[in-house]
């Protein structure tokens, strides 16, 4: 009888615990749903405000003739033909949405969703910074290429292409590092490629100098031979 009482008591305690957990779940669901709904509303408001600010910023930059400046310096193709004003406006919109996302997270009661949103809040600014670095790198690379193309140097096309690739490569490496990705292999690869390039340039210059002074060197050797005789 004593053993039966223990089993009954244990079973009752387990049942009571499950029932209490079920009630807590039912009571918590409405609160979690309300919090999630408020968070979604916050995000929607942030999206709308961000879109409005994007258009305002784009209009201001267009009035400042930023797109015309980019077209004049042949920079538009560097960013796939996208107007600079629209691009800057898009970054502003992303930043505004991030601000509202940070506030929306406070209303989310579900642990898994909240953890996911917190991860987004942490990584989105890093991604935005990385994208900005890449865009600036693309613009700078095209600007330098155009300047080299405008010279009268014999190998201007080669140097312009190499300079553009190097600047873009560095921008991508810096952006990936900013995001938090290990770029050690990319850095070593760049150093190796740069070393090879410099050696090739040195050989080209050396051969050019040797060719330019070939006749003078021959005459100099002939004079020495004459003096020795």
C-alpha cells in the first residue's frame, strides 16, 4: 500500500507539473503573439520612414548634381549603372530600418526569434559598413583607372587595368575583414601577386634600359679594347 501511495503521489505530481506547464504556455502565447505583432508593426513603420528618407536623400543629392558628377567622371559603370543618389539613399533606408529593428526586438518574447533578431542587429551594421567600403573602392578604382587612361603613357591600358583590380581587391579584403571574415589567405595571395608583378615590372624596365644603352655599352667596350692594345 505504501508503494502504491508513492506511485500515485508521483503520478499526481507529474500530472500537476504538466498541467501547470500547459497553462503557462496558453497564458504566454497571447503575450508572445502581441509582442510579435507590435514588433512587425515597428518594422513596417521603419520600412515606410526609411523609404521616405531614401527618396528625400536621393532628391537632395540629385539637386546637388551628384549623379551628373559621377557621369562626368565616368564612375557610373563602376556600380553597375546605379545612380549614386539612389545608392546613398538605400544605405540611409537600411540604417533607419536597423534602428526600428533594434526597438522591435524589445517586444519579442519568443527566445529563438529574439536571438535571431539580435544576431541581425549585430551583423547588419557590419554588412552595411562592408558594402560602403566596397562601393567606395569601386568608385576609387574607376577614378584612378580613368586618370591613368587620360595619360599618354605607352602602357596606360595595362597599368590602368592593374590599378583598378588592385584597388578593388584591397577594398573587398578590407570589407570582409570588417564583417569579421578571416582574410589571411587573401592577404597572402595579394602579397604574392604584388611581388610577382613588381618583379615583372622590374624586368621590363631593366630590359628597356639595357636596350636603350646597348649601343653605348658596345662603344664603351670597344674603346677599352683599343686602349688596352
